[in-house]
C-alpha cells in the first residue's frame, strides 16, 4: 500500500519532509508535486533506487531521467558547465526549464539512459525544494505516471498509476501550476543552444535573454532526446486534433458521441462532454486531468483543440500531438 501524505504547498511541514527524505536516502521511491507535473523521485546517484523508477513506470531503459536540484552549486559535481549554462541558471532557476549538459562520472549511466549527457532542473515548488534539500542528493524524477499514460497533475492520478508500487505520495493539494512538463534544452555547446522538448517554459523568453535563436528539434530517426520517440500522454480512448475553424454545424454529426478539451466556447453545443478552459494557460494546466476524466466516460473519442504556436502553446501542441499519435518523431 502506498502512503499519501497531505502537505502544505507554501510551507511544507518539516516532519513530513523528513519522513519522505528518509525514504529517498534509503533508496525508496517518493512521488511529489513540482510546478509542472508530479514527479516520481529517487536518489539520482543510487543505481538500484533509479532502477526502481524504471520498473514502477514500465519505462524503457534508454529514456533518461531529469535530475532535480535545489541549489545551483550542486551542478558542479554532476555536469560540465559553461558560461551560457551558468548564465541561464542564474537568470531563470528555479523554473520549468531543464538543461542538458555533458555528464560527469558521478551520475550513474542508468540515470542518464546510457547517454554521455545529463539533464538538470531546479523545480519552483517549495515541497520539491525542501525534499531535495532534506534528502541531500539530487533527485531523479520523471513524471509519476505509468509510461505512456497522461502525466499526473494531481495526487489521485499518481495514486491511480502507482498504488502499491511506491512508498509514498506527497499530496500538495489541487492541480500543479503549469500542468505540462519542463522545456528541455541542450546547452552542452554554448554556441548552439538546441530545443530538445518544448514545454512549460516559453522558448521566446530564453531567446530574448540569449539574443539568439534556439534551434528546433531535429526530425531524425535516432533522436538526441530519447523520450521523443515514444508514444506519450495517451488516454485509453482515441484522441484527435481539431482546429477551431472546424467546430461548425457541418461537422456536428462526427462529434455526437465524443468529448472535447480546449478553449473554444462554441464546443459546448456539439459534444457529449466538453471541458472548456478560459485560456491557453488553464488548458495546459488541465489537459492531462481532462484526459483522465474523459477516458472514464461513455464516449468514443476525445477531440483536442489545436492552438497557436507560441508561449506555452508550443509545449501544449507537442503534448496534444503525441497524445493523438501524430508528429512524434517516431522511427
Ligand atoms: P520525463 O519523461 O518528463 O521525465 O522527461 C525526461 C525527458 O527529458 C526525456 O524523455 C528526454 O526527452 C529529456 N532528457 C533527459 N535527460 C536527457 C539527456 N541526457 N539528453 C537529452 N534529453 C534528455
Ligand atoms: Mg513523462
């Protein structure tokens, strides 16, 4: 049985944090909220603990994990830094932004999915930060869902996927802030910063700071960022993308037995069950929860609304495309 402990998001109770940290230090798994989604945490430097993450999720072993830190000084022992990575960290951390750098040998191969690089992030959530600080190790944490399922943005979704497989869930209450995972960039070559995975951190913000373009993910059969090649985020019923201009009467019969997730108010006329958000930020925040809610309803299909390609919209489009099984760089 997995223990769920309610914890204050803004002022996490010290006794709960120390219980959770003791589990991490002894090589066990603890799920905890971050500002993006819930993470499934283990001591990143303990290969047996990290192996438990891959087993609990059913995650392919070549899909590397992100190391979560609470202090930029931790990076020195984990990765080869450069001026650009330092400047980005200094400016933006903590943030839903993950930096990929050349790894140092202290990071076990299993944690980095066999790669020579390592991904590092400082989450902007007091529960996550206190847990990392109290554990005194970087915490490897992918999303706390079964591999391929929608990422969990509340504690009950973690429980659905992980009950009996992990020791503890820290329940921060409600939904996580952003609702989609971090933006991952490769900064190992300071002259050519590359986007590996769009996500919660707007790439425009980074480009403005760098005063340079960030290069796009390459559509290649052997992706640099291994997670890119797997189907992801999919509910149990089919997902299809719909453009707002197609939400018209002439398409209505196609929608009759379907669900909808998006921001377009017109959708409520057409669908059996429509989850409509006020804006793109709330759409990103609620997308995965909406998937889990709709898959348990008597509908044949979920239509997700396509949105413009800027800010968090970039990351949201990526998640929507993958859930629909299109444009996933699959080889
Ligand atoms: P998640 O599945 O949300 O934990 O995200 C982990 C993702 O971060 C992976 O699937 C990769 O896309 C990316 N990532 C982690 N480590 C690396 C790395 N060393 N090199 C490139 N991408 C990485
Ligand atoms: Mg994930």
